[in-house]
C-alpha cells in the first residue's frame, strides 16, 4: 500500500521541483496575469470580477514562491524548501 508523506519532508517530485524553479514561478505569474486579463477584458459581470480576483492567487504564489496545494500530496508550502533538495548540476 502506498503511503502519503504528510510531514512535508522527503524527496519532492519533479512537478514540485519545476514549480519551485524560476521557470515554474514565471509560468504561475503569467497564468495569473492571463486570468486577470481574461476577467477584465473578455468576461463580463461578476464572473469577470471573480476571474480577475482569482488571477491574483497564482501571481502572489509565483512571486513569493509559495505552493498552497503542495501539502495535499505531501509537499511543503514553501517553495524554497525544494530549492535545497535539487540534485547538483553535472
């Protein structure tokens, strides 16, 4: 039976390492900007306002290197914890 690591310690997966990297953080900020743009310019009414507000989350998490969903699969909330776990470059 597979056990889930809920302590936030151990080896992070490739997805977590990518999301903590500069490219992953930039991707989150770009996604948030796209959501905000779509909410402001493409979607009307309350749905547009909600979409633009939701776009703030990936922008903030990318800028501050946070991952609020990582604890769900045993990861750590702070992306900086993954930076030290990266394998050395060859």
